[in-house]
């Protein structure tokens, strides 16, 4: 590989990660502003115009607060846990195609960090690592509320990962590939000249199951039992403060973006759109904008659901995962297999 190839490879990986880190403060503001609108209250409106500088004020506050470590905590694991949570969240985006390709320097540059043949498996492997950060945080804090939150998170992620991966298996079956770029390509074009070939249409049940499971996997309301303040104070991060707590906070929002991007890739055609053919530099930029628009919609859906639905009881959460979503995901898998057998997909 030439120096230019290495440069383009680095840019393909680092630019989306940098974009995510830049978007995070905006997302925090949107979460609080959206909560205010939904709950009929102002939201942030003091620091800067419309409260736009509130995320920056929060960063400054976290940076200057004292990082308190409990005397009875396992110091090494206590410090490792938030870093592991952020790492697993950031590296997941590496295989998600965020555009078609872009003509730069006389070559076509694919807009994906790493176009690996096992992209779907890589995503699920990396997302599974996030539970280790949460469980380690609960264990190392030497606090019973933190430990209960970590145990809850482990059970929750195991329960909903089965339904989520089974729902995704239907997409893999119809595309005939684990490569995420192949899955996007399989969703280009239309049925009857105007219906997008997105997987969410023939596999609507699988999409709903996958979407619900992503809320549980990211510990978002109504599945935020690991943090349930009513009975666990703050759950697994009860003993965390300053930048250590901020890292858990950051990991949650990065996971929201990654889950939204993965939903778009698997079920809504990724960067594709009916009648759109990405050609040249402008076509590549347009494909990125299409992908970002779809992803932003599902990120807003995360916020909307959080401030609309109440939290489940823990027994309801597990019952929904094992007795409802998993059987329905199997039904969707057989349905997808039937469509492939009949030649519909």
C-alpha cells in the first residue's frame, strides 16, 4: 500500500469517529431540549442562546470535579470499567458503511472504516463487550446497589441479545452475506417501481424486534433497570464521579448513535434511496447525507421513547425478552427463509 492508501484508510476510520465526538454535545442538548418540549418545561435555556452552551458547561464541570475513588473499591478494575465501555462503543462503528464511495485523488474511496466479510458478527461481538464495563463497574465499586445494577445489566443484555441477533439473522439470510456493504447493496432498487427494497418492509416484525432490543441493549428507558434510581440510587455508576462518570455517560450516547446507524444499515437501506445513484464526489456526499438523515431520525426516536414511556418492572423486562421477542424473532426468521425459498427476496 502506498502512503496515499494509508492516509485514505486512516481518514475513513478517524473522520466518522471524530464526527461522532463532535455530535455528542449537540445530542446531549437535543436530549434535554426534547425532554423539555415533551414534558412541557423549558429545558436548558440559561447557558448561551437557547441553552446551546450547556453541554460545554457540563464538560467543564466534569473536568474540574474531583475523581473520588471509594477506599474499598478494586482500583484497577474501577478505572478500567469506564474505558472499556467507551472503547466498545467507539470501535463498533468501524465496519458500518456510512456512504457509497467517493472519488478522491483519482481513486474510489469506499466510505466505510473496514469492509470486512464478517461485519455483522464483528458488530455483535463488540457490542457484547459493553456489558463487561458495566459489570466490572458494579463489582469493583464494592457497593451493593452498584453490584445489583451490574448483575441486572448482564442478565438484560443476554436476554435481549438473543432476540436482536435472531432478528438480524433474517436480514443476513435474505442478503446472503455477513458483509454490511453487501446488505446495503441488497436493499438498493425498488419493487413495482416505487416501493424501496428495504428489509423493514418484508421483515417489519424483525425490524420492530430489533428496534426494541436496541433500547434494551443500550440500557435506555423503558429498559434502564441497571440504573433504576428508584431502587438502586444510580445503579452500576453510583460510586463514579467526574470524568469517570462522564465516560459512562459518553458511552451511552455513542451506543445510541451506533444502534441507530446499525438499524438503518440492516433494515432501511443504509445510504441508499429510491431513484438515487451515487456518482462522483457529489454522489458520495449525498449518500453520506442520506445515511445521516436516517440515523438522526432513529436517534431522535431514542429520545422520544425515553421521555414518553415508563420503566418496566424487572420481571416484565425478562418476560418480554424471553417469552415474547425471542419467539417472534424465530417466526420472523422462518418467514424470511420462506421468502428466500419462494424467490421473493
